[in-house]
């Protein structure tokens, strides 16, 4: 009994690890383009990212959570389709990176990080000369701010331009890769369903069979499931777009700059910066959020932001980024809704055809029942005449009796046919057939 106890304890250890306390494999990609495979448990990830346990529960593969994008103090939690990642200001942690569905996303993310490095490298070379002065002139800030503002198309094009002056922060580069991967997968599934549904529905319309009905049933089930997934992603993006506070929480780079400032010089720096801006005739609301962060500094040692500083963030960049993928998801949802309506219309048409066939069968049944009733009367007459009894017709000779027998049989048949025709005419008069 004593020898079996250690073995039992060893056997139960892997079971506990599988329930969520064990080590999971994470792929870490940092802003320098380096990647590394990490073996870390839940508490290690919590210390590394500053996330609570309830947020990490969203990424648990053993639990079923809807599509979620959470903005927290130091990280962004992404749970979109098969993509489960944690985005920080300088690195990205991807779960299940060896999954065949996740590998294309990882490759695309690495490519975007390299483009981000190339875009920021040219800017860093130009900023080395301007780092000698700690405070930038407000006039220059306003000029750069208004130069960056433009139409939506120009700003959207600026996101993708590596040589442009406007570069997305690292967290937005990773966030865009996640959104694009999730939306592309849903759009591809919608296109595949559309290509499979139209031929199957056309074939079912031309020939109703069990095989064709089964194919349409499977396609309809896939449409319903895909529509639910697209709807959840769309609702999550819509929720983010409706709340500026949630979008402001995703500016991790700006908040990282604020945390790096010295808390002791916060008050003096704020007073000096505000006086400089007031002397130059500059309104704080007209200055970009990046400069406001550097000017105002951190609000305390707890690592959290006041609501006023968060509300002052210019969320236009992130709003435009989310708006683009919201429109794409909404278009995919409309495509699936149109396809679902087409399936429903085909089902209604098939039901109408089946009802017509059923009516024809009922009409045929009425006609056959009427014919059977009339023929039964003829059979009764033949049975009466064929009975083995003595009647006057049988006493006549064969030469005299045959014409009478023929007249009797012919008149009976004519009467039956006339009765059947009268019955059918009465059915049509009443509208039964």
C-alpha cells in the first residue's frame, strides 16, 4: 500500500496539468522581428502580461467563448475564430502556433512586423537629430498634426505605405493582422458556401430527390453556423466602435511612454508644459495624443490611467482600422443572409411543388375511387344476372336469347360509363378536381 501511493500521486499530476494549470506552448514575436517558443503556465503569463485570470480564461481552448477583443492596461486579448493571442506594446504571444490554420496567420504577422521595422527604421534615422531637445515647439506639433489629417481614403492608404510619415503602432499592426486573418477566413467560407449552394439548389429545383435534399440540408446547416460566427465577430467590432474608452485602452504604446516617465516630476512637468502651450496659444485638444502623453506623464504608481487622459486619446486611427474590418464583416454577413434567403425561397418553391404533386395524387385517388364505385355497381348487376335461378330470359332459346343478353350487357356498361362521367363532371363543378 505504501509503494502505490507515490505512483498514484505521479499519475494524477498530468491530469491536473491538462485542466489549465499546466504549461502551454506560446510563440513570442517581438517588435524587432525575433520569434521564440515559450513554455509558460498561466501564472507566468499573468505576471508577464499583467492580465487577470478571467481574461486568460477567454483563451482556454477547452472552454467555449465567443469572439472577444479585450483592451487592458498592458495587453490586448484576442480570441477570433482560431486565433488566440495576447498583444503587448513590444511583443505578441500566439497560442497553438503549430495549428495548420494558425500557421498562415503567423507568417503574415511576421511579414507585417518586418514591414513595421522597415517603416520605423527610416523614421528613427530622421529623429536622431531632434532628440537633443526634450520639448518640441508647439508650432511644429500643430503643423505635423494638421498635415497628418486628411480624407479617410488617404489615411487608410497611409496605413499600408511603408515610406509614409504615418506609421501604426506595433500593437495595431498585430491587431490588424488578427482582424484580417479572422475576416478573411469567414469571407472565404462564405464564398465557398455560395459556390456550393447555387448548383445544389438549382439541381434540387430541377429534380427532387433524397440525395439532393440531403446536400441542401448540409449546406443550410453550414450557412447557419457560419452566420453565427460572423455575427459574433461583427457584434464585437461594433461594441468596440461604440465605446471610445475601450478603443483608448488599446493604445499600449502611448501608455507605455507614460509609464516610463518619472512619477516624481509629474506635477512640475505638467505645470511647465501647460504654461509653454498656453504661451504659444496652443490648445491641448489640438495636440496629438502622443504628445499629450509625453507632456502630461503618468498619474500615479498604480499603472492605471485617469478617465480624463483616456478620453483625450485620439482614437481616430483605431476607429478607422476597426471600421474597415467591420464593413468587411458586415458585407460577409449580408452575403450569408442573401444566401440564406435564397435557400429559404428554394425550400418554399419545393414545398409548393410537393403540394402540387400531392394534390394531383389526391385527384387521381378520387377518380380511381369513383371508378371503383361505378364498376362495383356493374359487378353487382353481372352477379345478379349470373345467379343459378330460373328466370324468363333463360327459358328462351339461344337464338332468341343472345340478342337480349347483349342488349342487357351493353346497356349496363353504357349506364356505368355514363354514371362515371356524371360523377367526374359533378366533381369538377364543385371544384374538387
